[in-house]
């Protein structure tokens, strides 16, 4: 699982960082997560396969997270996209999109499926064969959810030498991968643990932007491999962060620590900080395995 | 008068050119003309004085001309702008903006004044001390106007040597600049032409995007110093241009020629043309003083 950062700036006047958007993928499925103004240009810049996106996950309806959606949907229509696009978000996104479409004469060439999610409890909302997606309730003064992408449990791996040793059939291999023991011709039983190796650990990615620090976030994302947590401010501006339902870098690190996350990635930086060294330093004091997100970089989840 | 091109691409998927937006100014007043997605970032990139903009002129409500507006207005509010912003456009812009504001929780910190213009006849809609602004009816299958910026007639310039020769007072100088003759103490009359030099020729700039070729455009902008005319396509795709109410570069040149424009600037290029050499060549065959607009460049009008 990978995440490509398209924008790690907060709202406010453009000051060099792009508005929130990122692509989470496993090289089969590409999910767009938030879609601030300019997401389309950033998708182009970093050569993301924009036409393979079938799901968009929006955290909330503030402009720095959705204003890029109108252009992207218009462009899909001008390319005569036919495939359904699913849009997951707190309530209100459909009205925003359809009102704008009406005023601006957008005729969608493809079905839009809006899935409204609640913001009170973590909900399972979507899955592929390999990944499931859950909401993360956030505290932002407006209905707002983060998104948790989790690999599904995978079958154990069969030990290659066992296939030849016992002359296993495909049906036997499938059953053993799913946990069965092997019964030999002489009725001896070979236990599953002798035939298989454990599957790789499950990786997970949590995207939390925007939010005041929240113990519930730590609970929901407990054990997450990679936590992207907003750090709009540094501790110097903690009061301002609280007033605006945002976090400082230190608070983000405290959440990562409480959640026993594998790694912390900071983002959603206020335009007042041209440099984010202070964010990094104050977070690493609490949670050493912290990085400051960089636009354009693709981060491997859990590696 | 100058025009800074922020985006010269047409609608459709982002392919390297930015969506329509430009800044017309005389170093006193800065007008934003169209506001496609990413205009805010382009204003920042080219260090335009974004807070000095008091008027925005929108040609029509297609996304590639207005989707940048929501982000810009939000940013003004987050900066606590207080000054009124006037927005000139065909009908519908206020509904687009206010519906989006309602869905996305934008609270404007400043008054917005929407001025709806008709699209049938050229209308005078705005003026400063030095510049007046007129609509240009365009043919685009949706209500659409271009914008004509014209310097107002200026007083003649007094010949510096006359001030000392005749010992002119301020009141006399002002009267002479406005056309009065000078009556000397002995009642001799010095005619105005002897005291003054003609004012510099009046400059004008016309922005015509998007439109099928239109004789009415040529009539309205007759004698314009600099004509920015859309050239979404080359002649090779003339049929497609007609179907979409767009122009080819050759047609843009024919309009410039019919209008006896001083110079032609081509723009609004379809993403299918990575290179615009052909646009330039076919336009120059008809109208030699043609340039292909370049994003980021500031063009002097009438020089």
C-alpha cells in the first residue's frame, strides 16, 4: 500500500503548498482522498492514473478539501468517462456538486454515486478484495471524518517444499492456505502450522485531516502502520489550534504515540510556516518515527 | 495598460496549461478577468497584488472560467478582507457562489456585489478615472461576454516651455489642458494648439474567450490596440470548432484583421496541441502582428 501526497497545505491563501489531496493505492485500486483546488493539476504533475480512480473519499466540505472536485468531474465528462464514480463523504457533497453542475452547465457523462457517511462512530464503508475502508470520527466543528485503509487478513503462505513432499493437489493447497490440516493416505495428520508460513503482517494507513486532538482517533487507528495526522500549527500556536479545531505537531505525535502507530506523517501545514523544521522537532520529541510529508513523494505504508 | 496571462488553456483535463485567468491593470487598478481553477496559485506564482483586486470580470459560467473563484473568495475571507468586491458576469454567478458558500460553510468577511450583464449588445459597465469597461457579445452557446478595456480620452499635454514663457498659473494650466485658449494681458489670444501637445493615443484591450468567429466582435472592438482572441483549435479542426462554438487560429486572425486591431494575442488552446506553432503560422498568414500568449508573461497594451 502506498500514499502519494498531492497537497499538504491547510486552507487560506495559496502560499506554495497545495490544498489537501492524496492518492492511496495498492497498484490495483487507486483512491483519491480529498480533492482541494488544484488536485487535477497535481494528479497530472505526478503522473497518477487519474482514469483508474473509481472511489473518492472526502473528509469534509471545507473548500480546501473539495474545491478541486468540480474541475475533476468536469474533465472526466469531457473525456466521456462512462465508469461509475463513488464519492464517500459526510452529508452535503451531492448538493454541492449538483448545484454547481446546474449553474455551470456540467452534464455528467458517467454515473455519480454519493455515499454519505455518519461522523459519530467508525464505520466500515467500502472494500476491495484486498483492502477495507473505515471512517474515523474527527473533531473539527463541522461534520468531518478521517479515512482508515486496512489490508484484509490474507491466507497463510504454503511452504514451497511441502507441495512436492506430499504431492499436493490445487484443491489441497487452497484448503491448507485457508487453514486446513493435511490428512495423508495412512490417516496421519500433518498440522497446518507445519505446512504453512504466517502471512505478512497487515498494513494500514490512516488519514486524519482536519481535527483537534482526539482520543477517539487514537482508539480507532490503534496499531496503524502509517498515520497521516494534521499538524496545522506548532505548539507556539496551541491556543489558536484549539479555537480552530486543529492540532499542533506535538499533539499529533501524542495521538500517534497513544495509538501505537508505526510511523507518523505530518501535514496540513498553515501557510504561516514556510519551514516545518519546528513541527518535526516537536513531534519527534514525543514520537521519534515522525516525518514531515513532502508533496509529490509516494510513501510506502508499513515499510 | 498591461495584461498578465495566468492561464491560456481551454477546458478539459489538465495538460500543462492553466485554465483561463488574467490580470488587466494600469498599475493603479488591477482587474481579474476570468478565474479558472488554479487562478489563486497563478496569482501567487506571478506575484500579482491579489489584495488590490476590487473588480472581477467573468466571461461565462463554464468551469474553466469560474472554478477558481470559490477558493479565491474563501481566501479573501480567511484574510478578513473588508473591501467590497465587484463581480461582473452574465446571470447566474451569484447563485453559483452563494450555493457553494452555503454547502461549504464559507462566511464572507466582505461585501460581494454581483453585477449581471446582458449578452446581446455591448454595454458600458464600469469605469475608473482612466479606464472604461464594456461588454463584447460573444457566440458560445451559453450566455457569454468578452471584456473591452479602453483608456478614456485624456487632456492634451501642455508644452513645458509655455509655462515659463507666459507665467501660467495653476488655474490657467488646468484650463489650457482642457482645451482653452490663453488670453494675454494685451488681449492677444494664444490658441490652444500652440500651447499644447496632443495626448498619447488611447489604448484598449479586448478579451474574447470563448466564441465562434463573430462579425459583431470585430465591430465592437474596432481599432483595439491588443485583441486576445481564443484560438482553441487550428484550421484542421474547423468543423469541431464550429460545433463547440469555438474559433480556429485562422478565424481569430480574420476577426483581428476585420477589426483593424493593432496586435493579436492567441489563447484558450485545446489540450490536444502540446505545441502552438501551427496556430501562430496560420494566424500570421492573415494577420502578421500575431503572438501566441505565454502564461506568466505581461503584455503591454498598444506598445
